[in-house]
């Protein structure tokens, strides 16, 4: 397929048709925009698209009324409005309900407000999305996943922006999973990057207050390549540690050195910013809940974990008689119930942290991912419990998608000697656009078998680093077979794995 990316150099939106598919351009700021108009610097994001619902997000530069109109073939037009306020950084979320499964909806988003008795408007942004098919539909599914954006002073290149998103935009996806560390709130973006290239500097510091958290999100969402992906691909938002601070959990989310205030908990601030800037389905009774499941036709069900908000402290030992929890009791029960009830061909567990690759810095602070590796500070017993539950329930065709470690790797697992027929898989992608830190060590407790490894050598420059900026692709055919690929920011497939349906 030809590159479907397009750029509009004025303040307007133009729908194009390339290779038989609709392409919608977000407006891009002209050299001299009209300062009296409402600006929408971060485009539009459509998130948590299901068969009958979706969440549409955008942001203005001032207090205004956000209006969304959607139109589906044979389903008429619907219109909804919401006001955006300073206390949410002028972000707006609109829940679209009562949609039809497997249907393309065209949308338009605009803002308006009153100024000195005159109505001030924004330009209108248009786009489209397609709802998930009914769970009985055996149609093919193709989606992307990735994480780690603008970390370690590897930020928006002056000429190329985030190049992995440009490559991603060359294909059509049913959805994209932003699998954590989509900002580095505890980092900065300088004019010269880690690899010596010229960057667009970020107007923020390490985030110790809400304003700086917002600024990190806005900086990334201003990238033209990312906006083009968001304009054409439903988004599933997940958080990991750097949406708040490195390796955080509710029991270790404070920092003592400037700009932080000793003893002040950062989790609530980072969570609010995450919710402000991401289109996530919100439950009235549990508004802070981020774990959820999304079904996509007969073949795919996603189980999206929150590995941060409920975890025990990393530094606590993981004891067999009193195992640590990463998920918390309610989320663990939810996961088991949903896995057991699912009749999807593939059960895809979305975990921001890896299963057997050791993470956590410094290591003496405890392991941050599932694996204990060389100590007892991981969350290995809870993971083993989940896998044993899957085995006893006869759950086949399971895949874990992870990121966090800044290289790509694949594993198969046969964790139980008494049940060798039970097998699960893990695929790790990344970074999308951050530092590259390969580590070939992994925990063997779950009888891990490495399928591939793609990590950068030392001493590379910016152009070479793009060979190691990666995202993952999952394609499930109509007959249920799965193909997993790792694709780099140069457009090369650097790893591929076929998983036949069992």
C-alpha cells in the first residue's frame, strides 16, 4: 500500500482517497495562523472503539464548547457537545454510544466560544473510524502496538518528528495500542538529542505538577506523524511508569530531590493528566479504573491490564506463602473471570511490563516487572498463578504483548512440567522513539524459549537508531492464524513469528 500520510499546509481539512481507502488529514499549523481563531494543536483521537461505542477526544487552546457530529451509512447523523475548561487543560471527551457494529462513521469536531459578543470558532477537523465487528464475525484483524516515546532525551526530531509513526501510517490498522511510557514525565527534551540530532525542545521540566504533566502530553501529540496515525486509527491507551515517575507504584511514587516536593504523591497527578489526555471508557462507579477488555470479532479479545495503580511495593520480597500482587485483588479476579468467559480465538493480554525480562532501576530497589530473575523482588508468584489458572481452564491461543525494555524480543513458554501441552507467548516491542538499551538476560523460571531478539549495539547515531525504534504488528487471518511482526522506523520487518490457531 502506498503511504497514506498527507499534510495540509493551511488551516483546513481535506479528505483524500488513496488505494481505495479514505484518508483524512488533520490540519497542520500554517506559518501565520489566525490568532483570533480557536486553535486545536493536538488533533483528534478516537479511543476504546468497540462494536457499539467509542470515545472521541480533542483539545482547544481556551475555554470553549466542543461539538462532535458523526454520521454512519444508513444510521443518520448524531451530534453531541461538551464544554472544555482550564482545569482539564481544555481537553474534551465525548462518549459515543448506540453505534452499529462493523460500521464506518465519519466525524467532524469543532470548537466555538463567545468573545466580546462575537462567536469565535476553530477550524473543523474531520475523520473517520470503523467500529468493531460483532463477536460472531470471523473477519481478519490487524493492529499495531508499541510504547516508549520521547524518553532519555530522544524526542521529536526537527526534520523527522517521530519517524516510527510515519512508517505506521503507511499501513491500515484496525486499532493501535499505546502500551505505556507514551510520555516521559520524569524527563526533558532538549534542542540536541541523545544521538546528537537537532530536536524540537519541550517547554517543560520533570513533572512535579499538573501543568508539566500536561505539557509532556501536548508535546508528543503535536507531532505530525503521531497525529496522522491518530486521525485514521482507533487508539487504546495504556499507562506504565513514566506517565508518572520511574518504576512507580502507589507505595513508591514520591521523590525527594528538586523539582519534586518530598513526600508528595505523584500518582494522583499523573493519573489525572493521563485521563485528561486519553480517550478511555470511564465507569461512573469506578472512574479511575484503567483495566478493561475489548472484543474485536470472533478472533480477538484484549485484556488490558493496569500494572501500576494497585501493585505492592517493588522492594518487598515475593514470598510463596504470601505472594506479592501487581494487579491487586479486584483486577486479578476480573482477569480470571474474563479469561474464563471469553470464547475469542485469541486471548491477548496487554501488560506494560514484561514477563521474564528483568526490569527495575536500580535493581536493589526491587524488580519492576513480573520476573524475579536474580532476586526475590518481582511478582513471579502472581504471574505463575495466572498462568496455572489459564492451564486448568484449558485456555489456548494466548499471547502477552509487552513493552518497557527498549528492545524487541519474543518468547514461548511452557511453564508447567506436569502440563507440557499448555503454551503461551510473549512479544515485546519498542522503543517507538526513546533510548535503546538491549539486555539479553531473561528469567528461566517459566521455561522461556527465546524466539527472536532485536537490540541495538553501542555507539550508534540517530539514523542507525531508527533501525531499533520499533513497533509490533499482529494480524489474525479470517481462519484464525496469527502473524506477529516487529517493524522498525525505516519500515523494515526485523522479526516475524507465525502462530497457527490450535
